[in-house]
C-alpha cells in the first residue's frame, strides 16, 4: 500500500490541495460550505494522485537512470507497470467523476484538463525541450481555478489573477531545482533548462525575469478588489525577497544560491496564500 501511496506523489498532491482550498475560500461569496469543500478536496486528491501516477508510469525508465528517482515504486520494482497504469486510471477517473457528481462539471473539467496537459503535453515534452516547464506550469496552476469554480461555479477576473500567481511561481521554483539536479537530468537524456545550461547564467536570468513578473502579478488580487491592503504589505516584501534570490543566482550561479532560491520559493507560496486568505475582502 505504501508503494501506491508514493505513486500518487503525496507531497505534490498536498500542494495541489492547499491551492485548491485557497481558491475555494477566496471564491466563496457566502460563508464557505465545509461539505462542498470536503467534496472538492476528495475529488481533487484522487484526480491529482492519478495524474501523478500516470506521470511516473510514463517516466519509469527515465526515473531509473537518476539517483533522485531510482527508488520510486516503478524503477525499484515495487509495483509492476500494468498495475501502476490500472491504479492511475482508477483513481483519476474516480476523482473526476466524483467532482462531476458532487461539485460541478466545470471543476471536473478543469481536473481532466490538468491530467491531459500534465500527462500528454508536459511529460513527453521534457525529453525534447526546456520549454516543457512552461507548459507544465499551466496544469500546475489549474487547481486553484478548480477550487474557485467549486465555490463560485464560474471563472472570472479575480480567479485569473490567482492563476497568474501560481503559473509564474512555478518557474523559478522548478528551475532552481532543475539546476541543482542538472547532472541527473542530463544523464537521463532530458532537455531541461538546467541540463542545457551548465553555467547557470541563463537559468539565473530567466528566474530573475519571471520573479519580477511574479512580484507584479502578486499585486493584482489587491488591485481587483479580492483582498484588503494588508495583503499588499505582505506580497511586496515576499516578492522582493524571491526576486533578490533570483538575482543572486543570476549574479553568482552556485548550488548554494540555487538552494536558497528553491527554499525561498517553498516558503513564498504558502505564506502568500495564507495572507491572501486572511486579507480576503468581505462581500
């Protein structure tokens, strides 16, 4: 059972649930329904776990070539590929169906779109181009829209500001990790940005540019009336710190700088969402 749990990538699924819950609360125009939130999180967890399992099924040979992933259930032999495929199919279909039955069709459709883009677009693109990370950031940002539509039943301007923040945040976060794991990715034949930029200058420049865009995008919830002024007092310094970490990597591309940027990005998102939830503007 533990191997199947690992196949669903619980840490990534937990992050998906965090963003979906934040989207649900922020999208609620009335006091949030705990029953509806529970249905949303159950369906989202199943769909996310299935998406991650499909990803591991497709990348089982690549995972076996990298130190970081060779002990995952499929390359280690803990689970046979046909069973992994069946597991992925079962729980993803169950999650999407559950969302359609208990939440709404828009949220279920977003969960299906997330699976489709992650499995059929992002995963195969990693073998051919570093732009895969940009493509993969789209499904990575969709769960916050799913949470929003679960509560409100539609996607509007405020929801797109949340999507923009999640989309941009993923790029410096994963590029920093990408550069730290560049040797593994290169050995596995993946065309990631880190694997094709051994000096780190290009990845530092891209992280700096995207962090600057993220700083700007993080102000949007305050500008469109989703949050009170308290949010901006947190979003601005958090964004400046992340931008500074990216600038440091660009100026001096070392593993220490990349680790600091990665750690900073891990802290940035939950803190930003927490303050955004706390500073939500009332009806």
